[in-house]
C-alpha cells in the first residue's frame, strides 16, 4: 500500500553509549587526599625516628601547656623544691605545673628530671657568654642517667685539665669549676665527683692521680661557692673505666661531676 505522497519522512537516529557512562571525578580527589595523607604520615615517622631524645622532649614540652617556660633562677629550701631555671611561677614543692601524675599533682620524678635538664641547658648555654667560657665549654659534655646529670670534663689535644702527671689544675679547669658551682647553686641535690686517667702509669700512680684530681675539683667547686655539705662522694677510678677504646688516649683523662637524683 503506497503512502501519502506528501507525508514527511522521519529518520530516527539511535545514540550509542559506550562504557558505563560518566560517574564523576570525586574518587580521584579522595585518592589524592589519601596519598597525600600517607606521605605526610611516613614523613612524620621518619622525622621522629631521626630525632634525638632531647628534640622529642622539646616537642612534647612545646605542645604541653602544663610545662611553663621559666624566668626564675632561685631555688627553694628543699631538694628541687624551688623554682627551676626554666619555670615561671612554678614550684615543684607545691605540685603546680610540670608533668602531672594520675592524681593531678606533680610527679616528683618528672619534676626532678626536668630540673636536671634545666641545669644541663643552662650550663651548655654558657658557651657564648665570652671567649673564656666558650673555650672552657669545649671540654664539657653532659648526659642524663638513672644516677643523675653527669657533667663530663675532659682533656683536649694540647689543652689538658691538669699539668702532666699532677693534680695542679690549669686555668681552664678553675673556670669550669666556677661555672659549675654557679649553675648547681639553683638546686640542693647532692653532688659526686669521680676522676679518671688514661692508661700509661702504673696502678698506684693511676689510682692516686685520679683520686687526687677528683679531690682538687671538689675543692674548686667549694671555692666557687658550692655548699660543701652537698658533696657526698669523691672517688678515683684510675684507668678502669675508659671513655674511648684507645686506653692511652688523652680523652680518657677526665672528671665526672654528677648531680645526683634524690633517690640515689
């Protein structure tokens, strides 16, 4: 049957859609955020693994509002009961500030550790005061141990602490003792002094020399103003406890001044 001669011809075109169609790009943004977060996480882990213990404690202190920065330099009547070098309006004795324990007060052990770190910071910060102190501080390193804060004073090449094979101190040793006495005056902890010498002399000389040099440092600390009653122990270890493996190294000629913890 023929159509109407004037009827319009209608052409239908079918649209072919390939694939699943467009679902948006939100997943790409989410994936990019995830990758960025993982990169930041691994970078943080790497930084923490490479940071020293002091740097980690510094970061912790920065983000802890319970540990204020200090301006006071005076001590209290009891051992570590007054203001430390780095606290502001904070006293360990009253239980305010510092690191809180489970009861909400101040942890005595944490307060004492912080006070010892404050002494360490104050001592090592003296290096830029003058040429004399900067030269003297080249002989000094510190470390915090279970026994307390150990201040190690040692010979340098061409710059000994004492005259050869004697107990006569060089001027740099007198200067170091004076600095130590001033810094240690802010707390009341007991102090121990230990002498060490490098291998080279016979046992009798080594024992006598290490003990004699420790006793001389005790006298210098007292002359610098340290209360004599705080000096609890003066010993010599001869060459029995070396700082470096080369037993004859001058680095083994050293004194250790230990600010003792209250429970030692």
